[in-house]
C-alpha cells in the first residue's frame, strides 16, 4: 500500500500498528501513514491526510483511535505520539520535522 510506510518494517509492534491503520488508509487513499520506533519503549505515528482540512484537531482523533484501540494492550501502550496533520500543517509542524529527522533517543 503506497500511502502506508513503516520506517522499521522488521519491528513486529510497528507492523501490528501499521496493519490496523491499513483499514484507515483504504478509506483515505490520499493519506500518508508512517510509524517509527523512537526507542525500545516508544513508537510514534504520523498521519498526513488532506481529509483533515477544515476539521478541528480534536475531531480528527476518533477515527484513528478507533483503529488503534484494536491493538493488544502491550502494543497500544508503546504509542507515545500520534500526529494528525493536513499536508500544509505537515510542512510547518516542528513535531513533523522531528519525525522526519529524529533526535536519537538515549534509551
């Protein structure tokens, strides 16, 4: 699926997250979804979706969390950041830039 990208595809927990978000990706074909492990206990997710345009940030969350809640608790608990951005917001977001060029974790 071209709009779903995992930066560490060998990581089974990241794979599980990407699998549950694949359903979102099918419903939102113009979205870009990425997940990356920050360290041994932390996974970050970024969803860039033009369908978020005009939606308040709070209103973007329910559909994503509906998918993430399907994860086993031990995987769900590793999610430490979920960025839900429009393409325009992604260009100016400091958190999105950190996602692109992460500072190495000390863990």
